């Protein structure tokens, strides 16, 4: 299985830190943020990784990561020209992921403790569809929130004012080979982006969206507070 890490975007919530350096290259504890996702994929046996990045900081990515050899992976880079959303960034992986092949997708600012191996095995046994990983959070309104029904996800509501559950859909997604066809069917949202939640909802509408709940810590390091907290936590724990 191949892996894709989405590491573009403008990181406006972290401005001016992100004025000269892309969010995913900012330090978190002892290493740049992007390395956490690369390590998680490699630990689970995924060595072919596509990084979708913006033109901004592209040279810095190459300088830091190169071919990926130092980190035990083979890296390919694609440039997302415009800020068209997470699903549009993922669409750039079509072709690099062979037709019909499954793919693991991470948002580069999602840092977490669990190993992905078990979830990937369960997903591969599932055979088709998609799987997302959930985490209980105190502020679900910031995220995609699932409506859970009989062990499945009925649908996901993006940044709901009135959350239907206390879970957040994390930026860890496992998709079958139909994901690129699904992306072609979705329309831009009100904020003009192709939303990953619409992709997931297309699977949910087919009854093909399964989930698991993360056991360990998880954070989205995209705000000053969460970036500071996770760095502090990792250093106190003596990691990485
Ligand atoms: C994105 C997704 C959201 C998900 C979150 C996880 O939100 O749209 O569904 O819960 O990542 O980090 P964003 O961070 O782009 O606002």
C-alpha cells in the first residue's frame, strides 16, 4: 500500500510563522512536523510516500527530506498550485497510486500516538470502501463530526454548530481505488474548496465508511495553542 501526506496549504492560523516556512516544516519538539507522519507510515510498512506540497517552501522540503533515504522511505513530491482544498490535493495522487489500488492518506498536521498497522490490516480485510479514524475531543465544532449509527458512520458534518457526537474525524483516511472517481463527482463547498468530508460522505452514502477510535493521544497542530501544547507534551515525555 502507498501513502500520501497532504502538506500544502497556507497555514493562515499560524501567521506569521508560516510567512516564510510552510506549516509542516515548523518545529514540533525535536523535529519538523512533517517527519511524524512519514515515521507513522514507515512504521506501518508503507515506504512509498507522496508528499503534496505548495510551491512555497518546496525547496526547503527537498533540502530537509531529499529522496527520503535517510528516513527509510521513497518520496515523491507533487505541487498543489492553488488552495483548492484537501480533496483537490489528494486528486494529485491519481496515477501515482496505481488504478484500483488502496491508499493511506494523512493530513500532515495531524500528530498521533497509535500505530497504523492494525487499522490498515482491518481496512485491507474490509476489501472495499473507506475507513476513518475518530477521536473524542472537547471541542468537536472545530472538526468533521460523525453521526454514528449501528457501528457505521451514517454521515459526517463539517464544523457543525451543534455537533451530533463528541468525536472528531481525524485526518487519517484509508481509501479504496474508487476515491479518485469520487473526487471527480464532488463540487466545491461554500468556501470554494473540494472537501474531504464530501468524499467521506460519498462512501457513507454507499454504506461503505467504517471507523475505528484512536486509543492514544491525537492532535491537529494547526493552531498556536495546539502547536505549543504538543511540542511541550512531546518534550516532557522525552519524545521523539
Ligand atoms: C480538516 C477536515 C476535518 C478534520 C480535520 C482534522 O479540517 O476538513 O473534517 O476533522 O481536518 O484535522 P481543517 O483542519 O482543514 O479545518
